[in-house]
C-alpha cells in the first residue's frame, strides 16, 4: 500500500502529521512519534511575545554595568519545559532534526509585521524542514475591518516569506469572511500550504467562582465538518498550495474523511494528548486497512475524491441548497410530519 503524500513540496511517508502541542516540544516523544508512524511533526509555536520579551530583557541586561548583580539572569522568566523560549527553540529544532528522519516543521506565532520576523531566518538556519506560520489574531475592536485584518495576515506572510527560502504553511482559524479569496491571496503572497483549521481560544465561565476559566478543551470528531467543507471547496482550486486538515481527528475515520475532502496531509494534537504518541500507529493502520478493504492502492487514489467540483459560479447555490435541504428534512419525534 502506497501511503505517501506530498505536502509543502515535501514527500511524506504518510499523510498523518503530529500537530503543534506540548508533546512535540520533547525530542524523546518526537522519536516515539516517528517510531509510531508519523509522517512529520510540527513543533510547538515560538510566540512573537516571547521573542520581543527576550529582546527587551537582553537590552535591559546589556544596559546594566558589567559588575552588577550576577543574579541578572533571574530577570528571564522561567521557561516552560516544552517551550524553551527563543534561544532554546533553535536548539530544539537542531536536536529534533538530528533525532528523526521525518520532516520537522517549526512554528512561529505572531500578529504584527515587526523585527521578530527575522526569526524565521534563524529557524531556517537551525535546520527546520519548513515553517508553519500560526497567524492567530482576532480583531475585537470596531476600528479594524475584515479587509484590514486579512490584509495584515497577507503582509505578515510576505514579511516572513522575504526572509526565507524553505516552505511556509499558514495555519488559520476559520473566522475569515470570503475564505476562498483570502486563501488565494495567501497563495499569491507565497504560502506553500494552508492548515485548515486552528481552533480559537474559547474560554468558559466558572459559575461557582464567577470567573473566566481558560483551560484548553481538547477537540472531538464532531468538529471536522467545517474543515471538510472548506477543504472540499478549496481542493484543486489552488494548485500551488497544499492543504492540511487541522482539527478533530480522533480515529482513522476522520483522517480518511479529510483526505477524501481534499487534504494532502492531516494533523492531530488532541488525540495524541489524550492517548499518547503511540496512537499514531492506529491512525496509520486504520487508514491502510480501509484503503485495502475498499480496493484503493494508494492515498493518492482517494485524495480529493469527494471534493466539490461544481463550477465556481454554482458553488454557493449548491451549498445553499444543501443547507436548506438539511434544515427542511430534519426529523425529530417532537416535530409533526
Ligand atoms: C495543549 C495544546 C497546545 C497547543 N499548542 C500549540 C502551539 O504551540 N502552536 C500551534 O500552532 N498550535 C497549538 N495547538 C493547536 C493544535 O496544534 C491544533 O491545531 C488544534 O488543537 C486542533 O487540532 P486537534 O483537534 O487535533 O487538537 C495546541 C493545542 C493544544 C491542545
């Protein structure tokens, strides 16, 4: 069975990628991911704020006279084990690359076009195979229009693109309007791939303490539907850009559905956090078993098989009619037929 796929111009042995999470900040776990069949790994993000903070602290430290307190290093915040901050990040890339043969994709998370984008060059020099640019911004104020928010993302991609030659994927949340046009503009700005979708931070309210709780809730398979829809709409329409699916994988069924919709690669974080890196084995073997049971010889045979092929002008009417039909045919024991 040929499980190979191409993503960002890279050849992966199979389409299943361990997505950015605390697990991929540990080189021992990255090795287990490779042993369990991962096609590639994305490291946890290095955040714009971390880089700016390190630069600010370095400036403050060099402004202090040489014989001042040796405790100066305590000005630096304690690093979180899986995310060692800017300096340790380059080291993590180098160690991960030395430990495994699969592609190691670094991740930068920022919102502004500023000096920190130089970091993309350092990440490339440290040996990362590719870069995932996690553009995570919400525009809560009334002063930023949707067009401006999208233009900022495109400008940010262009700024990073100008620093490096290696492939760049852009990881996006689903809350952009006119997503088809936005995807095309990212393509023209030099994206090699899009990751659909990241999950927005969604806080909850603790009714006992009357306080916000910002714990992360892991995803579930019901969340793949928005990604399925957009992958099936975009697949084949952006020939230069590869597409990765990004949310809700729990079993190989979600992997297969995403591939059928048009994904070139499928990422998973929650399932690995829930079940451990060895879970990758069951995702890969489930995909293989399904392909051979259905008589397919390769992943390429099913990629985009279910994508929407209507002419662009008819797509909206088609989707609208599906939407109306789904509402009108809904059945409940409490609704009189
Ligand atoms: C605990 C945790 C940490 C994460 N850290 C990052 C990160 O550093 N960078 C990033 O781009 N995404 C991060 N993500 C998002 C995941 O990579 C992924 O896009 C998201 O969880 C959706 O995939 P899933 O449904 O398989 O969890 C994190 C997710 C979780 C649950």
